[in-house]
C-alpha cells in the first residue's frame, strides 16, 4: 500500500498531468504578486520537505523565496568587436539559483540557520524555492540529538559557506572525482593550480 508521501511525490513528478496542476498555477500567480521572500505556515511539498530534514515541531521555519531565472544581462559594449568577443551574451552565473535563494533567506532571517531547500515551481520570469530554517535558540532544537549539531559553532553560516545540499551539488562534491575534476580542492584554488 502506497503512503501519502509517495502519492504526493508521484503527483509532483508528472505535475502537468496531475490533479494539482490547476491549483499550482493559481498559487504561482499569487506568489508572483507577493513578496520575494515570504514565510509560510506549512510546506507546499511535504514529501520533499521531510526528505531534506523538516519536522513539524517548534524551531523549524519554512520560507518561500523567489529568484529571477536565467543568466546575467549586461549592457552592450559600443565599438568594433565580433559578437563572440563582446562579452555580454551567455553570461551564466557560477552559483546555482537555489543557492542564491538560500543566501537571500539567510540574510532576511539572521538569527536562524539554513538547513536545506527544495524546488516548488517556476514561471516565465522566476523560480520559487522553499527554504527550511532552524532557530538555534529554541530549546526543542538544542535538546534534540538529531538536530543539535546545527547549534555548534562550526556550522554557523552554512548557506554562505556552501555547506547545504544544493551548494554541495553546485560545487561538484559528493559524487567522487568523476565529472568534477576541476572542483577540487575548490574551483578557485584549482584555477590557481592550473595557471
């Protein structure tokens, strides 16, 4: 017998064919009109939230973040250059959009720590992520042995130091050397080694 979490996961896997597609479109119209960073009462995708560490208990906060899609747009350089040498097209960010969303939420809620985040939708202009925050000052957090590790000083500023799951993936970590040779020991130091 399938659990409710697996049913939610299957609905999101084929969203355009699912029964919640109409509801999701209505939600995103509201999200686009609302604030870029907004606290929500409960997760939109309960299965995904639980998978990345969310618990329905005191000290856990869910915040939805809206980030613009696509690469950078730079002003056109006037002068005689080939289009390829202009340097204003295909300016893709080295940082993942999901990581940017986590950092912006961390700026907005400085007394909490980012645990993880997950995708909740996109339209023509924006991508939407829900970020799970943990309030380190809550007794329910620092007395729980499963999450009390986040209170320790070495885990401070996880979102800025690339220690979340999305940042690990963006940095090419967690999958061995295959396909991520230039990510070690870091992208910057690897570039220095190759000069």
